[in-house]
C-alpha cells in the first residue's frame, strides 16, 4: 500500500489593497475598491477556483497612526467573512479576533454563527493584540503587558472551547412528532470562574459543523510558541531564512508532541509575498518600482513602532544604529521584533534598505523571481522541514494574486505538491484535521 504524498496548504492572506505598504499607489491597483465587498468576493472566488485552503482576513481594533500614507483601514472581519461565505462554497474563512479586547461569550457566538452559515468553514486567528493605542478604545488606561495578555488568552481559550462544546452533537432533536426541540440533558452550563473571566453558559447556538472552528495562532515569542503548542491547529509565522523556519518548525512540533499532541496535526504556515516576473530581472524591477513608491515618513514611523528607533530622513542612507535598539522590555517580547533584529544583524543594511525590506510584508519573506523560482522556494521550505504550507501575501490586489494563481499554482501541481480540487467541504477537511468531540459528550 503506497502512502499518499504530503500536500501543501495554501491560504490567501487578504490585506486592504495588498501587502506592500505602497500597493495603493501602484498603477495596477484599484484603491477605490478597498471598501467594495464585491472586490473581496471576487478575490475569494479566484482563490476557491484554484482550491486554496482558506482566505485569511487580519484585523486590529485601532486605527494605525500612519494611515496618512497607507491603506491601513480595517473592515470588521465577521461582517466581511459572512459576505465571503455567501459568495463561495468550499474555501475556508479565517478571521482575526482578540482575546484581550473581546469577551468569550460574544466571540463564541460570532464564530459559531459563521461556522453554521458557511457549513463548516470557519477558522479563528487568535491574537492578544500588540497595539498599545487600542486600550483607550476600550476604556482602559493602559494596554495590558505581554505576559498578562497571554495569561488571559489561555483562560479565554479554555472558556470558549467549553462554550462551543456545551451543546453535545445530538442535543438538537427537532422532533416534530414528539414536540421535543432540544434534549436539555445534553446542553451544559460551563460554570467557569477564573482570575480573568466568569462565564456561566451554555452557548445559545448548537454545536457547529466542525465541532468548533479551527484554532489558528500568530506569534512566535516564547509565550506565543507555548500557546501554539497547546492550542493551535495552524500557526501563522514570519521567517526570513530557511534555517530560522526550520528551527521554528521543529520547535513547535516538538512542544506539541511533548504535550501529547500529534505533531502532524499542527500546521506551520509562514507568510510569503511574491513579486513575479517573466524573468528574475523583471521581478526585481517590479519590486524596486514598489519600493520607490514608499513614503519615508510612513516607513520611519513603522520602524519606530517595531524597534523604538526615532530616525529622520537625513539618516536614511546611513547604517541602522544597532546599539540604540533596546532588546529588553515589552517591545522585545514581540516575535516580529526579533525577525527585524535578525535582518539587521545578518545583512547590516542602511536604514533605507531596511525600510524597503519591511515595506513588502512587514517582516514576512518577500520573493522576487520567475514563477519557477517562486515554486522552487516554496518546495524547498516544504520539503526541508520549514513549512506545511504558506500564507500567500500578494504585494498588490488583485493582480499580485492573479499572477500566483495563474503561473505558480500550475507548477506546484505539476510537481505533485498541491491539490487540483477539494476532497472535503470544511476547513478541517482541507487542513486534514479531525472533528473534535465535545468534552461533555456521554460515553
């Protein structure tokens, strides 16, 4: 009996306008459609047509302080994903929601509704929220520190899981002859009392087609890795080198195994932002064209937010002042901080060069090359222990994704690395994940 060949998992990571910070200025973009749901429905249908596992929509509950120069507005993800669900049939629907700035009961209802209405396609990208300006939007004087946010997140996950499990699978009876709509013996209060949360339950929505949405996590700090190993079923991450990707991949799998989990049931999906050309030189010119559209004031603010460095445009062509970067404290706990620090230490760029490196995808890996070269790098990471698949982050939309779908996906299929059609209907099916039992289910 031959073993089925391992297959890539691919998500379309949608960011308003595209992932390069100057995408909205590129002549091939259409910034007027950034608030048009029809635009995103078209994108999702294109991703579904090439059998992508899911579309991923990021979110943050605060306005970025650099919106003057970039399309960093945010549409609310549940509204957005519901509209995508209505326009598609098979592709997974992954949205970001914060454990710091939502309540577990409301979040459980929102995702349960999305999973029901999409027939089992919902995934939750679990974040603790890193933007400190968010606190004032929710009546807080200060943003909770990193360790406190993760402490609440662990309790939050336990509560939400109990809420999604609070209806056993056969609790909904709907027997018209007997008049029994639900078997209340199979619906359970959760009676949770903890240091951060107090929730009685049960959820007012029956158990969903997937049992519960797929748990996705983004964050590679020490707390983030421990959290992912315990809870995540897919991990979104950012790495610049194969070696760094391999280290993270092996570490997450080992941590999951040590907790009694099957390491093959936690997928590691780095971000990749491809600039594609008919030749490598053409792809490099395209990448350079985007970088020339960046606004230094925007980029320098981004650098300050990431590293704490306050630099001026007069310093753009000088070296990055590595000695001024403080590696301790709250900022140093962030996984993206370490990614940027590694770029500085490894490449010793000028400030301008570093800003261009970050402009493409905020620390995710940017590739410029032919379709074959892009496919080669995907295959290398996939076959050498650095990835189970990728979040595809087009530099601009929709053209950046069109090129990937039309030119790279066929190569991956020719090499036997990616499916030609869906074999299941739910996001769990696409990811090869089993449907979990309710923890309250009777023997």
